[in-house]
C-alpha cells in the first residue's frame, strides 16, 4: 500500500474547485445563462462575416464548448466558410500554449465530417503526401466518409502507423454515419484484413482492423478470424479478434472455442491471455451452449488471485453466468429504471444497493472520494456503507465508513450544496486523509465489478431487461 499522507494542493485544479464552492456555482450559473442564450440563438440572423469569424477563431483555439453547439445550430450554413479555410495554411500550424498539441485542421475536419462535401476531396488529397505525419493523420480518416477508395488505400499504407490507424478509425466512423458504400466496402476489405495481421509496434491497428472487418463483412471476418494462424493461443493479437467478434455478434463455433480455451489455460495469469479466455466464455454464454455454465465456473480456478489475467477472467465468468441467467447488462437496467422513477427510493432494494455501490465505485475510481462527495452522486453517501455490505464487498465498506466519518456525527448532507460546503470547511488533515482513503480503496483486493455482477445474479429478477 502506498501512502504519502500529503495534503492536496488547494491552490489549483480540482482541489481549488472543491475548497471554493463559489467557483463551481458561478461556473454553473454562467453555463446556464449561455445555454439559455444558445436556445434563443437564431443562426439565420448571423451574417456570413460572423460565420467566417467563428471559423477564423479556430486558428487560435480548439473547438470547445460552446462552439460545437453554435456550429451545430449553423449546420450547412458553415460549410462554405469551413471549405475555404481548408485552403489556408494557417490551419496547418499546430496550436500553442494550453491548446497544444493539435491542429486547427482537425477542428475543420470534425465540423465538415457530418456533411462530407465532395469539395473536400481535392483539398485533402493534396495533404496525403505532406511531410508532416500529424497533418497526414488528420486527413486520413475522412476518405472513408468521402468514399474515396483509391486515396484511402494509399493512406492505409502510409509508413506512419498513426496514419494507418486513423484511416481505419475513419471507416469505423463512416460506418456509424452510414456513409460507406458497398463498392468502398468491397474494395477496402482486403487491405483491412491485411492490417488484422499487422505486426508493428502499434497493436491498436489490429484492434481497429478487426473491428472494421467485423462491421464491413461479418461472414468474411468469421472466416478470417478462424484461420489457423490467427485462432490460436500463439497469436499475440488474438484478444482483439475475439473482442471484435463478441462486440459485433459474430458467433464462433463452440467446438473451436472449447479447444482454444484449453489451449489458453497456461496463459490465464497473463493480461491478454485472461482477456481472451474471458471473451471465449462470453461467446459460449451468448450462444447458451450446454457447457457454458461449466466453463464459467471452472475457469476461475485457472489463474492466481490478483494476477493481470485473473481479474478479467473473474469478470467474464460473472458476466457469462449473468447472460445465462437472462441478465444482459444490470447497470443499464438500473440506470434506465432510475431515469424513469427519478428517485433511488423508488428502486427495488437490490437495485438501490447496486446503484449506490456502483456510483460510488465509478466516481472514486475516476477521481477519488472528494469527486464522489462533491458531485450529485454523493447524495446517496449515507447509504453507501450498507450498500457495500449488501453486495458483499466488506473491505470497501470499511473504507467507505471511514470516509463518511470525516463529515462528523451528522454525516455527509444529502443536499449537494450543503455537502460541498462541508467539504470546503474540512481541515488539511481531513483532506489528506480523504486522499489516503482513496488509495486504500484502490488497494482492496475485492473486485467491486465482480461483486456487483454476482449480486445481480443472486437477485436476477430485479436486473433483467424490462423490469
């Protein structure tokens, strides 16, 4: 366990915000005023000169709120200004200061992407051979949107791996936007399959290629993934193929899955081995094979507790049993229910315990206990100890109890504003202890995700879709 017991720096960043509630309140007030102005903003009343000014501002600063909303309201009216900007070399110069790294060109492309005007093609083609890889990377993704097969094939073979990866991401984005033509899909697929076997240092290329292949042509992807040189424990990138198959509903033959599970057993402690085993378990569970439950129960004994692979095997085994119990995503079920009833008290008791523990874990793992308490998620802090005890995560419950105790006998207020004032008044010693408790929370060997899923399995009727 690591411990510095050092008080946080209250003069900057997040802790300045925590210790000075007025900063948050003023920011929220200003944001509400701006949002109200945006609602009444009439883009038709905006002159072309003003639109040009908005586009020109992108040279100095990145596309950040509220500018995306303004451009969204402008819609196609902004396209001519954005296209003209593509001819200006100033948009190729990197940002400086707090906006670095990045290029104004990236903002132009992001804003033009939904429209994919044909006029972009000629301008972007000129940049395909630019000496700066960052510029080639910025334009690589657009050629899927523009259905420019020949150019896409060129950028997918760029010597810079980042450019290749962006080219794949571009097809993925174009597929989501339904802009990929059948002709483009057929013409690009062979190159995508080649990238599934990419052996360079950037493994994200394989991840992206497997995903794009699964989306472009699931039947071809199945055949390619099952190739003996790929569907083997000796393939260091096997995990990415299995991930793509699972995420895009490609059903792998159960007999091949079972054989590969046995082959992977010696790699159960390794990160990628554990992940691969996990995805294979989920394959069997989704297909509800006769031996799926046996496999889910057996593989938990394959890895050492606390190993990199064991963590993912445990999670996948719990998820597989959930699928077999008719539970697809317990968190989504609870969040949808909460969105409907608008009150944690109106959830069932198992749903309430699940939500209270889940939201605390999500916040603390993201930014510590201070983030949890200062946000609206902390409204249920008074129930958190009981929730963790209910799901069986006693180690975390003990730490949460100590965090809650920092608020004194009255405990953390259920009202966010009052609770923020409580946090602001805490001493440096209390702030340091809250930081230390977050470190201790991370070090607890119990896996809250597994505890939550197992709890959902024990109360399945509360976590199935439609409840």
